[in-house]
C-alpha cells in the first residue's frame, strides 16, 4: 500500500540584521524588504518556531483510484 502524506506547517524565522541609524520608519521597512528581495537576508534567517497546522493522508491503490483522509 502506498500512502502520500502531506504536512502543512507555519514556520516563523527571525534574522538579526544591522541597518543604518537615522532612517525613518518607511525607510527601515524598505531597507528590510530590499535585503529580503535580493536574498541577502535569507542567509541570516534562523528557524524560530514551527507551528503544526494540518496533516492529510491519501492512500493510493492504483493509477486512478485514491482515498483521502484528514488527520488533525
């Protein structure tokens, strides 16, 4: 029997970064977004928390016949 299990988790990551002093709130937001979009912030990310959201399983009996079940 083949079972396909799908797990959905919400991952919260945190990064400690240095930004220039004296920026306005909107400039700080833009600086962070720019660093994230260029990939510069992704290397600094550490997984802070993982929350389990759902799990489902699908039993595959043949090419076109499958049964699904939700767990949790």
